C-alpha cells in the first residue's frame, strides 16, 4: 500500500511537533484547518491543546461535523492529551456544554493528573512495543472507564495514579493521555501509521 496521507488538526494545539514526527517516519502529513483539507486525508491526528477551545474553533471553521462524520465512517484517528478528550464519548469534569467528536467508547476525566504544575514524566509499558516509552504528561486526562470493544494499551505503573489507563485503541481509533510527539521517540506514531495502513 502507498504511504498514507495523515492530517493534523491545526486550529489549536501542538501541531508542528506531530508533523515533524510524521515527516521523520516518511509519512506525508499536513495541517488541517478546513473541510477541503480534511477531504485529502486518509487519517487524522488530534493533538494536545485545550479541548474546549478545539471544539469551539472546529465549529467556527465548519470542521466539527465533517470530522465527526469521517471518524464515524471509520477514518483512522489518533488523539493525544486533549485529543483523547475530543475522541471520547463521555467526559468527567468537562466544561459546561463541552462537545466532543466522540468515537471512542471511553469515559475520560479532564485534567485528571492536576494543573500545569503537576505535569510529570515517567516510563510506561505499552502493548505492542518491546521497550518502555518515556511519557510526558501535561495537564493530562486519564481514562475512567472503557467499553467492551476498547483495548487498553498502557496504564501508569507507579505513584499515586498507578493503574490508571493512559492509552487505548478501538478499531481504527487510538488515544494517549500523554504527548508522544515530544522526546524523540516515534514508536507510538509508528503504531498509528501501521494502524492506518491496515485499516
């Protein structure tokens, strides 16, 4: 199969970092701000940022419903941090009236690990990888509960949040609480690219 074209939601969030990792993997990728750009994508990444702002901007730029429809139609999509919230069907501690794109049968708790000052790093065992991933958590959510079809890929190993779910996959959808686009380890993105190629 030819290399897929992956879009990165570019209205808000850490877009450049994802584009750089995808370029390093030899994948064609570009920022998506309008429906016409979405139409050119085989798959999408929804990056970290601020989930309520992302949803509002997606509405403003007429991207919300087209993106939601593509996700429901089976477009592979990967959400990181705020992107995990955007892909979740249910939110705990969300803002009043907060919308999500949905698709993942999970309940996420927004800002579960605390405020910016509570950001931290740690090593995680991730299903499908033969060595731990050094994960960076910044005002991150965690997954409170998953549906029957959701595969848990990683949990926090130790500390006060030990056992909390921080990476999941459901069919062509994948999400992490942490930021795999920072730190120079491209293996999580490679997992997603493999998922796109087999979808």
